[in-house]
C-alpha cells in the first residue's frame, strides 16, 4: 500500500475532473458506450545538471504534501502550499470536502524534478488515486507538473498543472 507520494493539489483537482472522453453510440442493446481516448503523448524535457541538494529539497516538499494528504492533516498539507498560490483557497475548500467524503489511496508512479532555478522548480509526476471509501469518486491516474516557488527561503507548491487524467479501475 505504497500509494501516496505526491500531491494534495492533484486531489483537489479531483473535483474538477479533467477527463478526455469521446462518446459514440453503440447498437446492440440500445445503450450508449463511452470510448475513452488515450491520453496525448506529452514530451517532458529535463534540465541538465540539476543540483542534487536542491532536487532533494524540492522532492521532500512534494512527498510531505502527499504524506500529509494521506494522513488527512489539513494544516500539514497547507504548510507545503505557497501562501500566494492562485490555488490556495480552492485547496483549502477541496481538502475539507475530500477529507470529509472520501478515504483515498495513492500510488506515486513517478516524481522527477525537471527544472530548477534559484527560486522556481518544476516536478513532473504521475499519480494514481483510488477511492477506498466514499461514493462518486473517479479512480484515476493524473499526469502533471507541480510548480514550486520559494517562500521565506523554503520550497512550497505554488500551483499544479494537470496534463492528463485517465480513468482507472
């Protein structure tokens, strides 16, 4: 049950549900079947010569964010989010909703620093989220990029960009 190593922000986007679907009707029993398009291939380019110490610091924030989410500890999660994040208030609201309505499992398939400068970093991730308890949650695999910025000298998640969301069983 190694299912938790990246982002609460991704969980918050659970509510947004970024699905790419294509519907077509199927004859036979008169039901409409959904055809799910494969996610588009996204080319992720990694910066060369990433400082290992800075990379470790950035990944520690992402991992703490996910661990805090698994523990359903809102204060811990918010401690990993940049105070000026454009997603801050939706994160607060999303956490409350998700923690109250679902028990989720997470599996971090990948978390890799792809770009870093003095005050900005990007982490490419693939995260699978499944509902253990609660109705109406779409089990899914998100592929995205966490954008981190420094706040008072410490890395914090500034915003999360979801590239693809694929439903999973």
